[in-house]
């Protein structure tokens, strides 16, 4: 039986997740949550996400990068040419599998027919951006947990949603 997929994402109400290859906000509480959730686990991510996360291998993370650039395979980093290939590699590694973006990786993952848990930080704002979380609300999610929070700049809600 395949492992449960954990999708880790923070997005704005208008589904923006990025701008110019970076997060469109700085929310320390969400960054801590993200790092705590993924520490010691397998992280599956696209090339741009990998290249913009210089400390991906800290805290025992095992990155599997979806890319055709085989040269990115270095000590402790595995690469695959497709999401299916990345998930096959990830299944063989110890720990949970966390899908960490970007847009195309999320879209392909959401289209899979397998159990998954969405760890969603919904930022209650409309922000400009060029990268989006694919629409997820039409899928059959069951809310497992919800926690409201805020900082000096944003209000946001941490959701845990299960599917399958």
C-alpha cells in the first residue's frame, strides 16, 4: 500500500503561492510549521522550489527533485524526470512523503487517486503573484484540524484536510 502523501502549502485567498520564484510573504509561524513538518522526512519538489531552498537537506530532509536536469543529483539529493518517478523513489525512502511544490507538482499530485493530507496555511489576503496553488476546494476533503493565527501583516488559518 502506498504511503500517505502530505501536501505542504501556504497560499493566499486568490491561490497565489509565489512571486518571482519566492514566497510572496514572510510569515515566521508558517515557516516554522513547514520546517517542523518536513524535518526528517522525504520532500518531493520541483527544480525551482529546490533551487530556491538552499537548506533543504538540513534537519534530515531527503529531497527528491522532479527535473530533467540529472546534474542536480548530488550527495543526498535524488532526481526523477516525472512525479511518478519521484514518488517511486520516495516510497523506497524512510519517513513520510511531503509534496512541497511548485504549481505543476501540486496539480499532478492532486490529480492522483490516492490518500493524501493537505497541510494548508490559508493566508487571508489577495496578493499579487505568478505561481498558483491549483484549485483544491472542489475535491472531497475532510477537515481534520483548524487553527486561526495572525502576525503584524496577515491573518491566516492552518488547515489539515484529508482525502481518500
